[in-house]
C-alpha cells in the first residue's frame, strides 16, 4: 500500500486506543499499527500497484504525487500520535533503508511481522480472496476508498474520545 494508507491505519488505531493516556496503551497501539502493515500490503493486490515505476505515465505520476501529498497531510494532522503512525510504516524500511544500504536483507521486516502467530493465516486468506487489480489504474479508487474509510474511523473515534465544544453543546441540547 501507499504510505498514506498505512498512516491512515495508524491514525485510526491511535484515535481508537488513545496512546497518550498511558504507556500500556502506547505499547498496544504501536504494536497493532506495525501488525496492520502486512494485511494492508496483502489488500494492495486490489489496488493500483504496477510492479515498476511508470515514470512516462501521467496518471501514475499524478496518483503518486497525490498519495505523497496525502501522506504528508495525514502525518501532520495526526502528528500527536507520531510514534503509532511511524510504527504503521515501519516494515517499509525494508525498501527505503535496507535496499539502498544493505544493512539487512530487504523484506526481512515484512517477513518478521508475517512470522508472528496467526499472521500467515490472515495473509493467506486475504491473498486467496482479494482480486489482483495491480495493473489497473481504476483500482486507485480502491485505495482511495480504504484511506477515506480509515480516516473516517479515526475522526469518529477521536470525536467520541474528545468531543468538541460544538459536539458537547449539541449533545446537551439533545438530552434536553
Ligand atoms: Zn509494506
């Protein structure tokens, strides 16, 4: 998946678990965010992911530019939960750090998450049922929908945890 999608998953997990409230919550949210990475990468089968960069293709370029802008906006909006968001992206250090530096075998972080109990079964199930749409530009809409859903969940969880003054006024009006 694109970075924006992993970050949106981190935002949803952080909004739901409120990691700033205790170290235990932070630990659980961070671990769950790192775990979320691999199933999302499996779902990426159903999103626009050509195997090689298509630098001559305006749609490919526009999609990636939008995805990176989205990643920057999500990271900024949820910067208070930076640790959880970073954990959601962590396995991709395989590609951005291990591959260019040779510090470890590229793919080892993804493999480590996949080796945890139950993860192989989750991946196997997803890969068996998710259609392979990676070469289809229209499948960019699938990733957009996943990002929108995750951000909607994040905002909903955050509003529940910390209602704005307007929400509180509306709630007290509703209660009469
Ligand atoms: Zn990945």
